[in-house]
């Protein structure tokens, strides 16, 4: 900024001096009078600075150089301004541009396709769990491929969910798990995230003896708790607040757009 200010001052002063020297810049203020008493020069000290700052701000002015010398100075200044503004814009855009991370897959279809060509990309679920049974019993073609992969690669199956979470955190491993459990883990393991949409939609229930007299009362009470937001409060308490929850939510909020500081705009 200091050098630009110096350049602005030098060019303005040069236009003022050269404009006073060049005869072509002295014009007749009254064209109808052939021999006026005096001539005027548009490049006064104030007009010279106004012409230079107008070019720098890419707005232009009503002042137009007439003499060859003043036109050469103006042309060089315009070229200088073009380079400076373009460089500054590109430099500032680099600070404002956020890099989009590159993912190994986007959904279950790309996961299955990419795993066939990428030996490092693996996926699995808890052996004998409900998620593995879901793929095994599904009629969906892509889900059948997942089930077939799990049968052919038992080494990609884990005994406990925490083993799958650890693999997903440390290697190129995609772990299929219930969305509620995934949400719980991603609140505590900031290197993990949930990919794609849910593959199935199922609710939780409380097992009771058949024809139990408490079933209707219990169902009504659960619905009331859900309607009053109590269940959501309990979930937020134990998922996002207690036992290390909420740690990754604060990081996500902090990883938004970074405010510009003085070093970012100083050029």
C-alpha cells in the first residue's frame, strides 16, 4: 500500500508538471474567440490527482489527456493499475476460496463400484448384527452385492461396533452401522462423518409380554414424551452433551468461513 501510494503521488505530480509544460494541454476556453486573453490547462494539481485516483478505482473521469506526453503517462499508469488490480484480486480470492475435500465415494453405489477397483477401500459391518442381516435379507441388487462382499470377505467384518469405528477412523474403511449409533460416534470422533442417506428407516421399540396390560399405557406415555420434546432433550443430553458429546459440533462451527484479517487484505 505504501508503494502504491508513492506511485499514485509520482504519477499525479508527473501529469501536473508535464501537463503544464506541453503546449497542446493549454486550450482556448472560448472557442468562438480566436485570440483569447488567456488559456486554460485541465491538468491542475487537483485534477491530476483526481484523474489518477479515478483510473486506480477503475471509474474514469471527464479529464482526457490531449498531448502525446500526457497520453503516454496515462497509458503506462493504466497498464500498471491493470496489473495491480488483477494481482490483488487473485491474491484476495485465494484467501476466500475454500478447498472441497475429495471423498473416496459419495453413496453406497459408488462405494461398491470403487471398492472393486481400489484394493485399499474396504467396507463391512458387525458380524451377525442387524445391519449385516439387513443386507442379507434385502431384495435390492446393490444391497445384495454388499451382502455378497461381506460373505466373501469375512476379514472386513468386525466383532464390535467400536472395532469398526476404529478401522474407519484409521484406514480407508467404510463401516455400516445404525444411524443413531453413527450420530453418537461422530459427536465424539471428529475424523468420522456419515456418508449419504439412510439405507432404511426403522424405529426402536420396547419388548413386552404379549397382551400385556401395560403396553397401551407405555405407548401413550412414550408418544407424549415425544410430543413434548422430552425424548429429543434426552437425546441431546446424552448424545451431544454428556460423555464427550458436542466436541465435534463446536469444531464444525469453528471450521466455517474464516474472517479476513489485516494481513489478508494488505496486498
